[in-house]
C-alpha cells in the first residue's frame, strides 16, 4: 500500500515537472528556428470581372476571378494564405449589375464568389456604395467574411456603419486588418446612396483606431486595407487637404503601427514603393512617424494582377517578439488558366447572364466611338444628350423638361454597336453608359452654365500658341514633358475623360488660344434664340456631376457642396439608373437609329485644333503592336 502510494506521488511529480517545463516554453518557440510564412493575396477593383468573358463586348477576358481562383488554390496548397479584397466590384460588368438591380431575390453573385473562395476579409469601395443601400446592405449579410470600413460612420455619431477592423488568426498569430475607404463618396454620389452615413477623413480615423486595436487586440501584425489611391496630390489636393481622396500613403506617413498596407481605387498598381510628388514617380520608400518603412501594395483593376505579399515571422525567444521579413510583388494573371471548379460552380449564372445581355433592343446605322469626344464634338456623346433631353420631354417620365444637357464620355475606349449587323443588344448599354448614375434636372442660371463650361474646357484642353502645341491638357513632369503611363501605354491627362463634359442645347465655341476660364463663347440656344446669362434654365445632368463629382459645380460654378448633397437645386430625378432608361429608349425606337454629330460647338482656331488632334490622338490611342 505504501509502495503504491509512493509510486502514485512519483507519477504526480513527473507529470508536474513535465507541465512545468512545458509551461516555460512559449507557443511561438517552434518558429525560432523555422520561421512561419504567411501569404497575403489582395484583389481589388474587380469591377464585375468574375468570368473570363466580357459581357459588354462579347469577347473573352484575359483575367477574371476564375484565374484568381487558380492562383489562390496553388498558394493554399503550399502554405498559410490570407485572402483579402479591397472593394469596387459592384460596378463595371453586366454580371454584377444583373444581381444588383435585376435578380435581387437570390444571394448576390459576388457574395457567392467571396464565400466560395473563402475570403478572410473585404472592404468597401465607392462604386460599391454607388450600388445603393438595398444592394450593399444585403451583401454584407450574405458574405461570411467581415466587410470592414472604419471611416464610414452612422450619421450624427462616431459609430462605424461597418465593422472597423477584422482579426484573423493563423497558427496562433493574430493579424489585425483595418479597413478605410476614400472620403469623397459624399461629394461624388447622391445622398440616397449613402443615406444615414458620414465618411470621415482617413488619417484621423486611423489615428483613432490603431491605438484601440493595439491596446484591445494586441495583434502580431497590423495590415491596412484601404480603398483609396496613393498620390495625395491627385485632383489638385495637398497633404493637408481635409478628406483627401487619395490618402493611403498619408495614413502611413502620419500614423505609426502598420506593417504594410494594401490599396485600391486608383487602378495604378503599387509594388512596395510609394509616390513621389516631386518627380511624379512611384519610387520612394514610405516611412511611418517612427521611421519604419511600410510597404504599399495595390493590384490592378479587373484582376489583371493580384498583390501577393509573403511575411516571414521568426520568434525571438529572449525578447519574446517577432522578427519580421516581408517580400511582395504584383503577380500577373494573364496566361493563368481559369479554375475548372470555379467555372463549373458558376456556369448556370453565366448562362443566365448571357441570355440577358444578348437580348436585341434595337438597330443602329454605322458605329460610334467615344474617342472623338476627347477632341471636340462627337456623335457618341450627342447620343447621350439626345436621350437625356428626350427622357426629360417624355411626360410619362415625370421629369421636368430640360433645355440644356450636360454629358461626358464615361469610358474613352467605348464603342457601339458591338455587332456587325448594327443590332443593339442589352450589353451595348454598358458601352454607352459605364456607370450607374441617376439623371437629375437642375435649375442653373446662364451665368452658372457659362462657368460650368469654362471649368470643363479648362481641364480638357491645353492653351495653344500655335498648331504645333498639344490640344489635350496632359500632365507635365518637372522637365515639361507629358507623363507617360506604361500601364495604359498612353499619356496621363490632367483631367480624366469622364469629366470632359460637353453641352447640348446651346451653340458655342471653345477658343484654345485663350487661357482657361476665358475660352467659351456662347452664340445662342440651339434653336437660335438668345442665350441669357441672367435667365434660369433647366439642365439635364447625371447624379455624379449633380452631386459635385468632378468639381464642375463646386470649383467651377462655386456652389456649396452641402447644397448639392441636399439636392437643393435638383428639380426632378429618375428613380432608377440612367442606363435602365436608355435601354427602354432604344426599345421604343421604330427602325434603325442614325446617330450624327449635332455640330452645335467647335474648337477654334480650327486649324490649330485639327493639328493638335493629329499630334495627340496617337498619344491617347497608340497603334497596337
């Protein structure tokens, strides 16, 4: 009995010693000799490219989520993967439009994709908010991964509308991901899309949440997931501009704590370095306030590539801290095979989409291309003007009749029809009108309309001193040369083409020999009646522009942004996006539609403009190699 007792206590002592030894070992000691490698994969700005097929042009796509699925499977087979998405998917292809607004009684296809690929976290982009509350409020309930964004708060409070951050754990390592989005949403979109929300400054939001994350979660890694650009000078902004639209780099420079960040929105592609405003190049190490280099990664749009970041974690037993080593690259997906299982999973959805986009809705004589709109009057934008004015004049629409129309080419590479026989199909509406804008009518005086015109042509055209000068206002580097964009194989313009508004309903000239602000001469209304600077006119305008997007009504006309957001000047509005009504307009036409230029305006001196176009066209549209 005594021997048994002694033996029992001996066993207890041995067990206690074993537990004592085990308790002295840190759970991360196993990574002291063999580091733990975590692989982060970022997709961003997918813009509906779920399938390797362009539902707008009817042609194959080189890259899509089907190729992403292949890469993700390969990476997961060899190690730990954290899969993140940086927003802007709910606009771009009929794929998402169909589930946004047509087939709304089933789970959204994008949520199904995120769940199928087992995303760990996603954030919100401006074009996701543009889909409207019914769409994104439903989506966040369907997606299993947290959809985060710290700087979108409930109106009148500081309470986040979405979860501000997410915690992901891999082999005991705690990863915190802070989500932010670009703050100009409230100036770019009608308030109906962001009703009940406010969008705060990114830097101030990060200053608030990083200490909370550090103190509350004590993470081993902190990652930024920012749907915002890197060039904080974009659009004439500075580092001190409140609610800077492209503040991703500023967040790093002003808020310590991040190990690296992912970015989106600017479609620029970032591979570890940041932006140098002085040289207008992407070549600088970005440091936080402590002097630590924080790499910046951001994939290209449409899954042209993905950002892949490997972080190697070696445990320091003595210091009880991690030593971190990071490498990353943008991995191109062109040439990567689509994942067969992904294609099979979503084949029924693709077949249904094909049937919808291929439906004929009319006929057109000839073809129109948006390239003409960059250099002067164009049949492409004149068709948009025609539809807008006719919709306003249709009593069944319930809109106020408009005498004047504002419109821009929303895609500088658009054309229609996409068929050889002139058949217009549902998919052609996505070429004619890229974004999900509503249409407003607004009351503007003749003087305000003139200021609007001066602003648009001040941004579109350069000041010419002769026929050898550029017609287009290109971005110029410190040596006075146009800035070449290797990604697009063309040259960057000071203003994006979707801000190149032209005006219908008046006859006018744009004199590019004159400085910006003094170029426009309004001759008369289109019916030859006088144009009155003091008179109030009804103007057809899209909701992006009518909400202050592009700065035409704020910087150009001088209207308060808060008045535009409150729709104080809006006299009527469509209840659905303009593309929906364009489709209905085509269905109502009898016989083939012949689209011609209105010739209600021209650029002068005409010989200078022609010479400038000849110089600039190959810079904007280089010959295909």
